């Protein structure tokens, strides 16, 4: 009788443990451990196996590490990066020694220092998170070309967009059966994900009712760019001898050929850089990443009014809080609209303010001003007075916009504002006529002439004095 159960050996058990975390999680943990060891080595520690330290010694080492952690070029980590390093160390130490450097009381001091470091990084401008940009509406219109490459790019992009796929996750393991075409009750065709898969958000603790995505890509009848029609066309052009969904396009092809793709799958790195390649070929405004498509999908759904719980059904997120980094974004189009609104407000305010000033000027102009006696005007330009004294004592009472219009004189003038008028009247040759304009609320002269033994004609409110 055949045995029912399999007896796993130590190697198989170890392999299961190693595969419980995603590849990115394992890489992040390894980077954190390496960084901490390099720090201890640079500080002259003989023993850099920190997993063997006493808890008090480990707390001291972590406290020093948080304060002095730097990138390989010596620059500061971003706030999110230093948090990732700490989380990596937490995972490693929890696995090796079952200790929690975030919650255990023995690490209170190092955690206080860590909080202080995060505040300092925020103060220095290292807390900004660089999110993956969503693809602009203008760039979305440039993606469609009817060639083996163009068809593959279109189908790949639309599956990533409509089903809200994450970056390069599981692209290499997709087969022709990963997605299928089906009809709903109304007879409309749609593409859906047929096979479940292991991804970042769906692992050991996933609820049985959770699925990777419940998104659908519906047909657009009568549209030459119908996504379902493109998908069916792509599947029909794949090499029949290879099950991989993403196959290498032929170097040369004929539109009438039944097969456009080789018996060779696209490599992992090629698939990881697919959106960057599309950006380059389609001459998009910037080089987008694979994850930009997911960001675009969630942002568009949020702007379109789709509720958070329904977005989660498509994106596979397990918490609405995870959507905040997408829903808080403002598109370039909306930013332009906001700028235009503010610009119009400024222009309107300027026009209204200008109208108010004009109204005030008209009202002031209509006032009847009392003429200044001619003798006072003559004394003004003959007394030994500084320009400041002229401004303060006489011109403050003189509305220059309406009262003093021009001063016409027959003499040679030089700009020497700080000397008394009497002193500036030496050696003047009366050989030509000049005109000086006066303006301003305090009687500012563009320059004050010096003159002697010359006639001064002053016109105030149509009253002329010599």
C-alpha cells in the first residue's frame, strides 16, 4: 500500500522557510544586515556578529548606528530608507533570536534615538517620498502601433492597467492560460485573470475569500483599439509550441503570417523594463516604470469616483490606508487648472485695484486746490534750504499731481542734491533752457538744479509767477 504522507527532510523544510518571504523582502533584509555589519566594522568592532550581542550591548550599537547611518557615498539616508533598514534588521533578529527591536523594552533608548533621527531627517528635507509617477493623458495616446512589438506592448500595457498589476511581479511565469476571455450576462466580452498566484499582498495570512484581482478588461465594440480584440489577436499570433505568454517578437514578419513570435520567452530583465522601453520607443514625455501603470490605474479610478473598497478589489490591496499615497496625488492637468484659477484671480484683483486707484485719482483731481502765493514760491527757490527741508516744509503741503506741474528756467543745471540751493548757484552759465519734472507724495525731484541770476517760471493751478 502506497504511503499517503510525505516525510520532509531538513533541506526541504529550510527551503520552505526561505521561500515564505518575497524576493524583495529577502533582498531588503540582506541589505540592512550588510549595512549594520559594515558600520560595526568601521567603528573597530572585533565581533560584527551583532546577532550574538547581549541585549544591552545590541541596544547601544543600534543607538549609535541610527545616529550615524549613511549611504555608500557618505550622504544621508532618506527617512523611508532608514526605516526600511530598521525593518530589515527587525526581521533578521526576530528570525534568528526571536527578539523585537521595535517593541521590546530593552531597546527603548535606541528607539528614542531612531525617532529623533527621523525628525532630524524631516528637518533637513530628507523625508519626501518619491512615488512612481502616473502616466499623463497625453502619453497614453502614443502607445498604439500595429507591429509584433506594438501589439505586444499594447496588450501588456492594457492587462497591467485594467487588472492593476504590480510592477514586474510574476510576469515571467505567466502562460497563455493566465488570462481568459469570457462573456457576462449581457453578452459583453471581457478579459479576466484565470489563475491565482502568490504576490506581495497575498501570502500565508491571506483570507480565503481574497483574490489577486477581480478586475475586468471589457471590450469596446466598434473600436479599432478594442483591448479584448487586441488580446485575442495577440494570443492567436503566439508561437503554438511555447506556453509562455510573453514571447520574443520575430525580427521580420508579414502581417498575413499566423505566427508573429518566436519559440523563446522574454527574459525577466526585459519584462522588468518593459514600460521604460515603451517610453523610449513611443517618445513619451519621461521614462516611466512598470509600477507607473499601477499608479495610473489607481489614480484614475480614484479621480473617477470609484470607492476605496472597490479599488481594493481590483488592485488587490488589503487596506484602504495603502491607497492614500495614490489618492492624494494631483494630476498635471489639475495642477494646470489650479494655476490658471490663481492666475485669473490675480489678474482680476489687479484690474479691480487699478480701477479703484483711478477712481480715487479722479475724485482727488476734482477737488479745488488753493493756489500758493507767488511770493512763497519765489522764496522757496531763493532761500538757503536743503532738499530735505524743501520736501518736509513746503512740498508736503503741495499736491504735485495737481499743483506744481513744471519748473521752467533759463540756466545750466547740474545734479548736486546735498548742497544748499544758494551754494549751488556758483558759476552758472545761462546758455540753454531745461525742464525738471517733479513727482511723488513727498515732493521728490528727479534732480534739483542749481541756478543764480536767472528767471524762474512756476505754474501752479494755472497761476503763473516769475
